[in-house]
C-alpha cells in the first residue's frame, strides 16, 4: 500500500511513525530471511584457540599444601606453549 503525498500530509505524526517503523521492520525481516536462506554469514566464525589447564594439589609430609599446575595455549599460528 503506497500513499500519495496528499494522503501522507493528512496523516497524524503517530500514524507516520507507525508506517515508517513497519517499513523498517519489514526490510529488516527480509534481510534476515535472505541471510538465513543463502547461508552467508556476515562475519566469519572466530576460531577459539585450544587451551589445556592441569592443576595438581596435595599435602607434603611436613603438612604443607603443594599446588602444581601448567597451562598450554595453542595459538592460531600453530605455536606451542
């Protein structure tokens, strides 16, 4: 439904804003459905680096608490620890 300029001028401000919001919503919905139908992501998926965390706890013979740990993070460039 397209209105003429004369009809548009006779509309109240709330009616004009409702019409503009409806058009913008329809455009947004159409773009969303097109994106989902074509399966074209707007941003490439981000790869999460691999992480490995090991923590060992224990109590020594003298009664002290012992905590040991290591963290391994593999970077995207194929680096090591």
